[in-house]
C-alpha cells in the first residue's frame, strides 16, 4: 500500500518541484519588468543616458549602410503584428482541424494577452521614441515596452511549446535555440533601426517571458487538475498530441524519385523559357504588319480612350489581386490549410514550385525580351520590368489553377467548382485590368498564358500533387464537419 502511495506521489512531487522553479523564474521576470518599468517611468538618469548613448551609437553604425538597413527591416518584419497574427491564426485553425481545441485555446489566450499588454502599457508609460541624427525608419505610438520584442517572445514561444511534441527529440533543442535566436535578433533590430531604446526591448522580453510563463503554468495546472501527467516543459505542453499535430505523419516520401524530379524540372524550365523567349521575340520585334501587331496597337488605344475615374479605381483594385502581396497572402493561407486537412507536403510543394517557377520564368523572359510598354498613358507609372510577359496575369493563373487542381481532386462537394470558377474569373479580371491600365499588350497576356500552361503542366506531370488521393488518403476533417469547428472552442472550456 505504501509503495502504491509513493508511486502516485512521485509525479505530483516532480510537478511540485518543477512548479516551484518555474514560478520563481516567472516571478523573477515579472519583478525585473516591474523595476525596469518604474525606472523608465520616473526617468532614472543613468538609464536615460545609457539608452540615448546606445541609440546614437547604433545610428552611427547602421545608417550609412543601406544593404544592412534592408536586412534589418526584413528581420524586424518577422516580429510585426501582420506576421505574428497570421502565424497564430493559421496555427489555431490547423489545430481545430486536427481536433486539438485545448492547444488552440492556449494560443488564442497567449496571443490576445500579448496584444492587450503592449498598447495598454505604452499608454501608461507614455515614453517617446528615440530621436537620432539620421532617421532610418518610422514607427507609430509610444516606445516602452517594445511591441515587437513582446509579441515575438509570446507568439514564437507559444508556438514552440505547442508544436515541440511534433518534432523528433533530436530537433527539439535546435528548435529552441533557433526560436530564441530569432526573438533576440528581432529585438536587436528594433534598437539598430532607431525605433526603440535598449530598455524598451529588455522590457518587452521580460514582459513576454512573464506572460508566456503564466499561460504555460496555467495550462500545466489544468492538466494536473484533470489527472493528466505533467511532463517537463522541454517536451511541450501536450506530448500525447505529437502525432496528431505532426504536419504529415504518414508521408514517407514527398517525391518517389527526387533526383530525377529535380532534373526533369530543370530541363523543363529551360524548355519553357525557350518557348517564352521565342514567342516574345516574335510578337515584340518580328510581327510588324500582322494581325498580332494590329491587336497590340489597337486594343490598348481602344481601352485608353474609354477610361473613366470609376473604371480607373476598379481596375486598380482588380489589378491588385495579381500583385506579389496578394498572391503571397493567398498562398500562405491555402498551403497551411491543405497541410492541416490532408496531412501531405506534396500539394504544398506543387503550389510552392508553381509560384517560384512562375516568378523565375517571368523575370528571366522579361529581362531577355525587354519589350517596352504599350504607347499609351501607363496608369501604374514606370515599372522596373518589361511588358512581356505579364507577371500579374501569369502569377494569378498559376496560383488559382494550382489551387483548383488540388481541391478538385480532393473533394466531391459542389463548392469545389467555385475554385474552378476562380481559376477562370481571377485571371480574366486581372488581364482586362492590366491592359486597361496601359501596362500590357494583348500578346503579353498570351505570353502569360503560355508560361502558366506549360509550367503547370510540367509540374503536374513531375510532382503528381494528388497521387495520395488515389491511394485512399482522407482529410483530417470531412466537408460536412466544417460548421462544427467553431464549437470546438466552447467544448474545450467545458471539457473535464
């Protein structure tokens, strides 16, 4: 009987020991933040001087080097709200699809808490941002604490705790080091770019550590109260969910023959480029007096003569559906959802290669052909690339065609035809808008269709994005279960 009692006490004892250490660490971070907050709020002179001297030193070091500034801005964007909100939102949706509502709730609470703490404390302290000799960039609002430092610590830390069980044990320590290094770099970029003092970033890290520790400790208490084992934090929040949240647990090979696939894609890319270059040179410089020349001359003039303010605004918005930001945003939403639902990397690879190949073929053929824009008023002004082929149209065709190819084969419900319709409507709308705005000839549109058709066809033949469907792969959630997803959050709160 005594042995049985000891067996039951041992996990509880280990949890108590770990809890004391964890609570002390969280309390220490909280106390340190409180002290720093008071020093900043009451303008402690040594801290004031150190902050301003560091800001001036970083400004002299960074401002003259434009490539360094560009690199710092790229890193600092990884800690901005748009990126962090996208990451957490996609993770929450993926967890709900994989039937892990408790982890989804944890991410929501952690993220919302960070969003609340940042502006409220900035308003409370009211500290102005640094003023440097050579301003590099601008940031709105007050300075203390750093929202990037706080948000990146909470968001990346919470994601790490949730998805650690999905990683092989040998990758967990490198993942922790990688996330810690990223959070450190994001904080340093805020100082180097002159938008935060050193104490702002320290405050963001300390507050982030405190909030992340509180939420993780609360989650572990919840597990203990429901009689679940409480593992070391280095194993993540919920180790038993490891297989369910692994991106593709049953996929042995993304491609059966990766070397031959790479060779086929490289050879195919060269052949597609050759076809584009040949067609581009013909329509650009050797089609004088032909029907194609008449088409390229009269259509832009006919459209330019019928411009109105309303159509100008409409064409501007529709043209935006084909620009880099819109295409990237749609890809970054679609690909994680496909991974969450069908647990396969291959369709994600299909979309990624479609967009990368389109971009590289567009840039290469545009530079080689170097065709001038139509001889009408170009509403989008001067662009660094030439007219042939249209990058907006090619990217739109490749993206929506790739999405339609994947969805059409993976569901038999009526709404799959909406994606087929989008694969037609979106490119047509973008094509008309780009020609209306005087940015492309009709044969530039033909070039975009040629690029997209050849490249998507090549990818379909080499990658076989839907091969797993023929082998009986089923989605993690059926179509008729989609309305149930909002109920997962409510169910998690009631679960005992």
